[in-house]
């Protein structure tokens, strides 16, 4: 007989908790099937091929570096900025190439024998990302100094482009091009 009393007690407990379990299950189902508020917003640093026309006007477009940052977020300029301000960068549409006309100001030596370096950009249409492989180099005698950066396009208007590395919360190296 104690077993029968145990079953009766168990039935009473189940009848009491059954609505609670059904309500909890429905609540979990509704919450988990609701709109996901935590979805990431679209990346604001991606660009369509149509937007990229601003970079080269469908043919070519001349730009000048106006700012070069060591730390873009903190506004700390690079020591190399002064040597880049007199250079001309022509972005071409066909080869994804950038022609560089070097200025008179050198980056590494006061009297280099040769200045070289340049830029090439790569566009990934499936993601909308554009990266600039950007280099500065000089030679003197048997010595060469060169620096290469790969920077992502983060801003593009008809008169201004900004390429930077790092994530939005921590942008470091950045180069700003403007049309004169």
C-alpha cells in the first residue's frame, strides 16, 4: 500500500507542475525563435564596385597623401608623414595599380640615390573589402630601406580616402588621400 500512496502523491505533484513545465517550454520556444537582436550590423567598411568608381573615375584619378598616422585612433602622426606629402598617387581602374610620382623629400636619407616603392590595391567583390599594399623604399649605395603596409579601405568619398589597419576600436597605421 505505501507504493500506491507514493503514486498518488507523484500524480498530484505532476498535475501541479505540468502547467509550469508547459508554460516554461512555450516561453523558451518563443524567446529562442524571436528576432535575433545580437546579429552583427553590416560592415560599414565594405564597398561596392560602383562606390569604387570614386577612387579612379572609371579610368584614373590623381590623389595626394595629406595625413599619415602611426596611431589613427589617438591622432598620432607618423614620422614618415613629411616625406609623403609631396608625392602623387594615380589610382588606375584597369590594373588595380597605383602609379607613384615621388617627391623631393626623402624618408630615410637626406640624399638617397633612388626612391622607389608604390602601391597596388586588391578588391574582393564577394565581401566588399579593398586592401592597399603600400610601400616606401629608398636606396643609397649598397643600402636599402623599405617599409610595406597592407591597409584596408575604411572611408571613401569623391575627394577623400582613408586606408587603415586594425579593427574599428583600435586603428593604428593609417594613410589619408585627398584630391587637390
